[in-house]
């Protein structure tokens, strides 16, 4: 049984969602007005000190995901780190033809940072997009893998402004692969916003 390393490349994002009280939201709005800021990102890196909170600690969720936008491509290396295969995500097998009863075996992973009356009533969401390396996986096979040996499932972060669709799991011969490590990438863009219960979006 030969061992392989699967590296993935493309666009990815880090999403952080944190709850805020009405008082905290008002403090942010007052500070923006005081400083003459019209956009939330102008004060983003002052929020920790302003509210005495860790905004990298997203207690609602803190996820790093690969975008499901058709850009992911794969590089398969053997034990001597020789490249034996390179392919795009469009060359992989169809999920439902590969894994029977997929929806019964695996739970869909989706997030909705939308405030609710029962709480949290205000939600902060930041999205930092990156381009380059994403994840690396390890796998074993008694034959040299082909693109059709792989498939993937998806998930989504649904907001009132649009959705962030991501690749949830990578499968090899019907079995999910575990992320071994993250690969280097570079920042592409960043955004942040606050959704309030009364329907206001501060961004």
C-alpha cells in the first residue's frame, strides 16, 4: 500500500462570527461617529481594545474553509515527494454517484449568522479571503490514484447579503480525508459586518 500526500490550492476564507450586546453595538457606532469613520473595517482592529474582547475568538463559529467556486486544484505527491498527479476540482467524480445515501450518512454543514430574538441579538462577522495553498491530506492506495477516485461535499455560510459556499469534505474512494495541515497562502480581501435584530447591517 503506497502512501501519498494530497495538497490543495485555490481560494479560501477564514470566517469568524461573534455575538454582541446592544450596548456593545452602540459603543462601536459612537466610536465610528467620533472618529469620522463610515465603514466598519476602518475600526476593525481597534475593537478588541474598545470592547475588551478577543474578536479572533468567535464563539458562534470560527472556520477556515476552501471556497466552492471552481478554483480548487490538487497536487498528489508520492513518498519521495514526486508529483504523480495534478487535476482540477471539475475532474473529480460526482458525489451522489460515488457515495450512496450520502445525505443519510453525513450531516450538512451550514451556518446562518442571522440575529434572533432569543439571542444572540447582534452578530459580528468577518471574512478574510486568501489565495494559494489551502490544506494537505494523507492517503494510502494500492494503485496510483486518478481524479475520479476523489469527490467532495459542500456547505455554506448564509447571510442576508449573500452566501459563502465552501468545500466541506474531500473524499478518496468514498472515504473522507482528514486535514493534516494548512498550506501557505496570501491575503486577497477582507470584509466585516454587524447584523442587528432590527435588520440593520453595519459594514
